[in-house]
C-alpha cells in the first residue's frame, strides 16, 4: 500500500503541481479533502478548493516546478520533502508581480484512502520566499 500511495503522490505533484493538469484532481483527490497549511486557520476544502489553490499558485508563478527531494511512506501516510521554484509573474498573497525568481522548500504529509488524498499538512518556508520577493526584509537587513 505504501508504494502505491507514493505513486499517487508523485503523480499528483507531476500532473497538478508541475503541469497544472487539474483534470486529474477528481481521480487523485477525495471529494472531502482537507488541506492544512503553515498558516494557522488557513485550510483548503474539497476538490474545488484544491484546484483554486493551485490555479492561484500557477497564476502567480506560471513556470512553477516542484522537485521531490525525499519521500517516505508508511501505512496511509506519504511524507514528501520538496523544493519549488518559479518566477513571480502574477499577484501572490497581495504582492504585485516582481519578476523575481523564488525558491521555497517544504514538507508535506498526505493521508490517503482508497487511492486518493484525503488530508494534507504542509510546512513551508513562506517567510524565506517573501524575503526573496522583497516583501519582507531578508535576514541581516534589519540592522
């Protein structure tokens, strides 16, 4: 089961995250999906919410590409450590396009049931990305 779940996760990253192929969301994401982000209270609900989240990300970073760095699966969980890169060409979290390249690292834990992702927890270096985009001071620039 763990290997099958890893294959679902890899396909989700490649098809949806990297290619923007939202047609596979119905196949790979449960209708009652619940996603938890690094920001407390920031949740994504259902397939529609999943599509909207990634559509907004692709609008902000049209060349978004996620690389899987490590992946571990046990039981119904898949843990993926990833690196995402893209060029900020659209509004992102209220930040107007900067044209700057951004790189963000993170770890996502997906819980799967019946071959579909039902729940997700993500921790990512959001602050590091905001500093790269110039939205907040980079470390060492505060003095």
